[in-house]
């Protein structure tokens, strides 16, 4: 039976199946199921030997929940614990959006529960944050690409080096195609590999995740892996992208 038949609204998203409005509070809950059989591309995101749902996927689900609640900007999202997928079966996922405060902002959280657990069993909160209005200027594209003065970065052995640090990215996540450096700035081109569809996503998690690989893969370090745990001011302006240009500017 589909979401409509269960009295819910279809979420129309590859990671989320249904949306439920909460009349008393004005909040909303989006639900879904994640598994290696349902989303086989997730098997290509391995951290320290375990298949971990990338933070970019949590961001993508929160973006979709924000759209449902009329808040197009993820003002902040903090990942509190990794969401590890089992080799068999899957996990239930809920993205909860609270009622709006005086400024229109809404608290948001991502929860997961093993699907073989009792429905009243314990849920784990994996991320929490704030949604807000997406009002604001859109950055214009670069007039020249790569930017003037940027020098090409050698990507020979790029992904094997990351695997040596505990970040074993399979084909679906090996999206970095080219990179350049200008002083402390980094630029890159990333793309979804063939066979990975962007349909239905705001920004496919594998594409967003690849945008971050250039930071870790060019820092010259050989120690433990680094993965993002804090996100801010995330706005998706164009959906279903398969190629992206990336600019990384370090903050003080």
C-alpha cells in the first residue's frame, strides 16, 4: 500500500517515502527506509570499514523536509552520531520538523531505528539543526573556469590515498574529476558516475560528498579520516544536478 493509501502524503524523494503533517503543532514528519538493497550506491561510502550514510545524505533529507515545511535553507545541521547501515535489512528514518518560532525558524532532527526493532523501541537521534527561509542572493557563476591564477592539482592516486586513511569510496562516490589550487583556495569539478541517477534529489548526496573530498584529499595528511559533522547555510538552487563546480575558501 502506498503513502496515500495509509493516509499520508508521498514525499516524492528517493530516500523518503511519506510526509505527515501534524495539525496540532504545524510541524511535519517525513519517513523513509534506508538499506543497501534499496539504495545500493550507499555501499560505496565506507568509513573505517563500516558502511556509513554520508552526512550529505542527512543534509539532503533535511533539505527535503525544509521544502515540505516552507523553509528552504538549512541554517545549521550538526551530525551527532554516524548512521551505520547493516549488511542485511535496513533502518527506519524519520525527519521531524517542529512548529515555527517567532522568527519563522523551525527545529529539525533526523532519527533512525533498526527495522527489526519493535515500533515502540528506542530511536537514535543522528542530527539536529535549524531550518529558515531561503531568502537571499544567489551567487553568480564564475566568468572564467578554472579561475585565473589557479594551478592544476595532480589527482594521481587520489582515491587510493583516501582509502589508506580509512575513507574507502567506491565508484558511486569517486566523483572528483579535476582540481586546482590558488593560494589557500581550492577549486574542483565533480560529477556523478555513470549509472547513478540524480532524479528526485535536490542535490545527490554522492555529488555533494565529492565536493568535500578535494579538501581532505589535498591536505597532505596521512592520519585518521576526517568527515564533516557541521553544516550551515545550505540552499539548493538547482535540482537534479549531475556535474558541479566547487570553490573552497578557508575561514580564519
